[in-house]
């Protein structure tokens, strides 16, 4: 009978937590930017701003579809 040692995943856990902190920081910054209407004034909004936000939304949709297994990532 062979004995297996428990895998030491402390390095993986550290890397996971570092990535999580990085994501949390980006989400907080993005939320603050959104709360500030992406640093725009309603009187200054143009179609360029719309295009930029639609681009951001598309990128975020890729992430949420992957995370929640929706869209093209649906099973």
C-alpha cells in the first residue's frame, strides 16, 4: 500500500487570493467610475461615449458569461 501525502496548495491559494484582490480592486475602481457617470457631464454626452460604454459592457459580458456559464459559455 502506498501512502499519498496531502498536496500543499498554499502557493496556489496565495496566487488565487492575489488574483481575487486584483479583481476586487478593479471592480471597486470601475464602480466608482460608474458612480461618477464615467467622468462625463450629461450635457457633454455624445455617441462616442455611448460607443465606449457599449465596448465596456461587451467586455464585461464576456467575463460574466464565462463566470456564470451563460451566453457562448452556456453548457
